[in-house]
């Protein structure tokens, strides 16, 4: 298997300016092709900017939008790209979406599943959550798993993607800088947390992890960049500068996944049937507690073993 050249497009999209951002994506795809990149990854909502609020409906696109088709066409021949935008469904719901485009076609779309609505974030007010976490085959010869920002703050996401066949986990993000702390790595607590997550997921799923975060400012939010590529053994292969816009290239050997998974067969030894059974139990217990308004605090339906005081 030939080494894969990744292009990390750590950009600062213009808020609400879909046409300008589309033009920028076309330019960067051409630049990446010239540099021999096989996979180009853009950040969360790279086509629209993040802090859209009431602009979300104005910049949304259906999956059959000719502008998306033209962007996909720019990947032909022999290139893959991950782009993110506001998707409008047939019933006019809006989603934060990430799409894998390959060889001129729109191959796979992931709708952001976990929408943060706390602290700085208010996504549930404007967007609907996705309801599927699926890997997809790709022209790269390996499975690809897409996730959007907050999706990776839930450990089930990378595990499901890896068990579904992904060998490259791609997280596109619009993470603003928070938690300034002199004691943290690079002085930014947000960056330290993300780097810990990426390394942990790469090791536990024995997969490549590609994290692309935007830079720039949307109104009061400042985004820190720091895009990374982590190898399947948890080693950092590349870290982009913080706060600097640019396209960064890194070559990876996809055969590293095979070597790591044979040496450390963590995915082989997972027991999804056990996990599914325990999830069903937890869901039933939660539903039972919610339905039984007379239950004593701490009571668990079906668990009646007496405990001596």
C-alpha cells in the first residue's frame, strides 16, 4: 500500500459567505492536488462559518445542490475530500453535516449526532441531531469514519466507527479556545483536552485519527486550530500551529493499522453483544425509573436484593 498524503485545511471561513467559502475550497483542492494529496480534510462548517444562528437556513444546502456536485467533481480523478456544511433535509430540518467526496461523487454524509447546548454553545436551538454513526468504504482502500466536533466527546462514537470498519477516524471541528491556564499544554486547556482524546481513541481503536480544527474569529468566538494526525499506536505524527491559517501536509503509511491490530488485537477482543445487552438493561432501568413516580430514591427496577443497614 502506497503512503497516503493528507492535507489538513486549517482555514478561517467567512461567516455566512457560502460563495466565498466554496471558492476557497475549490482553490485549496487544486492546491492539494498539485501537492499530491490523496485526502483533503476541511473543518466543521468550513463552507459557512460556525456562529450562524439565524443565518443557518440561508446558507443550507440539499444534498442534490449543484454547488455540492461541483465541489465533489473537483475530487476527480483520484482524490478524496471531507467537507462540512449545513444540510437541509427534504422535510426542511437543518443538520451540521460532514461529507466524504471521492472521484467526483458524494460518497457518504454524516450528520452531527451530539449537539452541545451548554456554556458557549446553543446548537440544539438551530439544528437537528443526526441519528446514525456509520463507517464507509473509501477509494483509499480502508474504511473511513466521520465525526463532527462534539461527537468525539462521547466515547461511543470512535468505538462504533472502528467496529463498523473504519481504519481512519476523521473529526472535523470548530472548537473555540477556552480555559486559558498556564499549567496546561500550550497554555490552552481546550487544546490539552482534545489532544488527550485523540491519542486515547487512536490507541484504543488502533486507528489513525485525523483532527482538523478551524482558526479565525466568528463574532465573539476565537478558534485555535491545532489540527493533528495521530497514528494507530497513539503517537502524534503531526501537529499544526495554533491560530495560524494554512494547509498542512503529512504522509502516513496505512499499513500501520494492520501491524498495530495484529500486535494489539483490542478490536478483535471487544464484546459488542455484551455491551448491547448492558445498554438494553440500562435503558430499561432508566425508563422504569422515569415511569415509576412512586419509586424510592435510588431504587432500581428488577433489583430487589435487600441490603442490611
